[in-house]
């Protein structure tokens, strides 16, 4: 990761640059049901959401891991706002690099959720 590495001691988090986002990393990140759930919530809201907004049935350390995988794959951008860590979907980057992929995955996840009755 070369583009957005934070300065030592800063609270900024490293993110891959637009050109460093890879399809296999995005697909890996979205293959996990909890991470897909996070992305679906971010896409539905359309704005930044704090980590505390998400009520995931996993431990805090596992939740932190899921957010890190999403950030490091380029699916989300995380920034600090005071003490809150805010999360935003990198829709513009993903749509530019992989046109239609995010919408297709979100639609497929919604159909599966409806079919399986999992919300």
C-alpha cells in the first residue's frame, strides 16, 4: 500500500489508492456474510456510518477485523470524527474500476436474503 499511508502517530488509517484496488481483494472481502452485511447497510444508507451503528452478532475484535478487511481491500473508507470511526462505501472507486459489480452484488445479496428470509 503506497498511496495513503498515515504519518506516524496520526489517527489516519491506511487505504489503497484507487489504482491499487484489485478485483480479487474486493471479491474476497465481500465473500464473508458479515462484511457483505456491512456493505449492504452502507449502500442502503448512502452516507457515513460509525462502527457502533452496526449491530453484528460477533465479538468486537471480530467486528474490527471485518472493517479492516473491507478497508484494506478498498471497499470502504474509514476516517475518525472525534472518537468515532466513520465508514463510507467507496462506491465511486468501485464503480469506476468494476462497472456494475457492486450493484450486481448488492442486488444478488438482496434476492438471496429475501429467498432465505434473512432480512
